[in-house]
């Protein structure tokens, strides 16, 4: 679910950056690709999800958003929740032509997903930039299926999602790009891809100053995993331990807001409304710290000792973790 929208209040410190943003001309900055060519590399994707998919209750059976062409053979990068558990997919280019697509791979840690067109897209790939070089106040272009929009980088900071998801550093921009932000391309002044759209958020700066915008997964996370995703559809190894909890941080306390059906947490007996007190006797300082403490126990398959306030009683639950990918319906047929 998307956060509720709030009034766009821009801190005074950002006004200089916004002035620069308004003067941005992508065609002048991106000498290797024209604006038309940049947008030609942005495509629409539509997917149909396995009817028994674990993600269907939250994300639906049919999904639509943006994909980004990243090579000359029809490889398309998107945000993974648009295509995870898909059994069919289609790609439509800016000239209106559509092709079926194969599911290539999905990475739970980053949230990246890959599709491969079965026909020629005739779209110039967007070159990959370096998200590590992006700085706060940099003007950028967001390109999605609703067209391009100018934006400003307001923060590069840690992001912890309630669904056992953590980025050490994500890119946050304002003003909000909506609707259809999912999978949108974040493009630098040099005309290079530096991030993939994941969320719309109510607090981009992390300072509770009501600056809404978007969160992007940095493109620097792709090259180290691209080869394995293309070869095997997933990253090699057991992966991180996954429990199947949605956890919200409220006033310094960690509340369980959802327990996934048939997940390790559900089998162990955890319930919605439980309060996380610790991992193996150590109290987490934040949601991000909670995840890091879980992952420090070992790889997927490790038993995670959770200290929980359950029915007004402190209890320890021994949760035998799994790799989340083993919980999903990832086969393209059923």
C-alpha cells in the first residue's frame, strides 16, 4: 500500500537545488543520447501472476509498471514486485509494439527483477551510471510509463521496509512521481541510469519534515548480481534467513503488523500485534538493527531465537528460517 500523500513542503535549504533543477536540460547534459532516445529505452510491462502466488493478496494477480532496456538483446530491468511469481509477461515499447517476455530472474535483497523480450524491441539501451556518484541536491530525470518528470535528489540514506527488506543506502527524490512510479528510471544529468523506482514515500529526508517523494534502488547494486540472475534466475547460496513477518517501528517499539501464511513465523506461533523485544536476548535499536540481528544468526535455515511480548507475556519463539525465494511460486508455469 502506498503512504498517504501530504502537502509538498520544501525545506528552505533545498530551494537553491530546485532552482538548478528547473534549469536542467537533459538533451544538453546527455550528449550520448537524445531525450527521445532516453525515453525510447523506457518500456511498459504487464504481468499475470500465478493464481496461488504468495504475493497476490498484497500485490494482485495483474501488475503493470515500467521497465528499462539495459542491453541490445531485449533485457529489461524493473522493480521485482511487478514480476515476481509471474507466469506471463509482456513488454510494450514507446511506439506501441508489444512482445511477450520471459522471466529471467529476481533478487529479494535488492528488489530488482529481469525480463527478456522474445522479439526485437528496437530501443536503445539506457547506459548504466554510477549511483555512488550521485549527491544530494543533484537534479535528475524520472522516466516512467507516464512520461518524464524533473526531480531533485534530497537524500541518500538507509531504508528499512516492513517486509524484511533493507537497503544500506537508497536514493530519495522530490517532488513525487506518480502514479505508476513502479520501475521508473532515475536518470542522471549525464543521461545514465542511476536507480529504479520502488516506492512513493511521505518522508524522503528521514527528518520528519513532510517532504514526500520517491525511493529508488541504486543501480550500483545491479552489476555484482547481474551474471547470476541471468544464469540461474537468483543469487547463488542459501541467502538470508527469512521469517515471514511484517514489522512496523512505532515510537521506538517494533510491532508485528502481519504474519505471512505458512511462513516460518506463522509455524512458530507468532501473531499480529506481537511486540519484538529482542533477538537471542539482544534488544534491537531500530527496524534496520532488528534485521541485521536476524541475519547475523546465520544463513537461511538457521533457527532465530526471538524474544516477543505475546498476549502480554514475554516469550521466546524459536523460528526456523528459510530462503524467501523458496516460499514464492517462481516457476513460470502451473
